[in-house]
């Protein structure tokens, strides 16, 4: 490992407003989901107790936590929560950002609240209905993460909006995201790539209503080899419905459902 990568792994840094700081799978069968994702992505899994009142599992790469896994209870499902991957956006004041989000036309699913010893969060949706969470950790810095580009971490964050053009000012005004570049996708419209003051971290576009019934954020997990990972998805009874499809940077993507029907995506090189 290079000195730069080593420093990136071991040195805590101050979290920045607008960074994607966590991704969490909410599912109806945590054991099956753990078996599936550890095999597909290569994560290690460990329990972390029940900081929010529900047993919680951490997925890690090289001993560094990168995502979480939570069982949906009947009460949560009755309350409208569905199996899905959800994205956490870091902020320095959850209450203030929740207020700004509401003023900009977004909605709160739950008021800001604390998870003792973990942090403060609010479950929210943008004006078009895409769900995400605002989060501020209990620490004054972001815990160490694997280096950017490492297999097992999220390599891309993508919003499929009802209308990508009007979604952009909501997020750029709220978090200060900066447009990095755009791609013309023909009938699918503009693919808007953005950053948070550094390298590109994601993009947003207008969704195809024939393929997705509602707007959503999608996380792409890095894998070492797209073909091997795709084969593992099929072996574990996941459903691949797009890809491998080549994207800029000599990378390939796959969109799939896990055995519980949750949408996820992977991105990586083709080594054959």
C-alpha cells in the first residue's frame, strides 16, 4: 500500500457537509442478505449490538466499516418502510438541514433524533419523493474508511429522479454540490455528474417510469472483476437485469436485485 493510501485509511478527517457517509440495507431477512452480500462484494460481517433498538450488522473491508445491515420489523413495515438500500448524507447540524430541506419542498419521514453513542439522524425525502437520511456522527471526525476505489466501498451514488433538471437545484442549494460535467443520454435526457469539492461522487438523471415506479438513490459497490461478481450474483439466486454495461473510465456496471428483491448495483473493471 502506498503512503498516500495508508494515510487515507488510518487518518481520521473532518466530515464535510454533503458527503455520502454511510449506506444501509434494510431487509426482511438479514441472515440471507448477509450470506449474499459477503459472497458477492467480499465484505466481512460483524454484529454491533442494537444501538437503535434493532440488531445491527456492520459490513467491513480490511477491518474498516463501510456499510450496515438492519432487519425490518413488522412495525417498520406497517409504517411504510420497504426493503431497500438507503444513503446517508453527512451534515454538521441535522436539525438545521432538516428545516432547510422542508423549506425547499422536501419532507421529513421522522423528526431528527439521536442514536446514543452513534449520532443524530433524520429520515427525509426530496421534493420528488427520493428517500435518504441526514446524519451527524457523535465524533467530530469521519471514521477511517478504505481508500477511494477499493473493492467493497461505494464507488458511485446515482439519483433517478422524476425530473433530473429540477432535482439538481434542490440538492446543489442544500448541500453545495457542484456540477462536474454532463452527458447527453439521448431520449433519457442529461446525466449530470457532480462533486462535493473534490472528485466526482455521483450523478442524477430523469428516471424511466416504465422501469422504476418511483424516484430513488442507487449506490454502486466497487468489485475487483465485474464478470466474476456477476457470476456470483447468479450463483446466489440474485437477478441480474442490466449489464455488464460499459461506462466511461473502462469500467463496467451491473444492476441487479438481491434474493429479497432489493435493487443494488456493482461497478468494476473487466479482467478477461
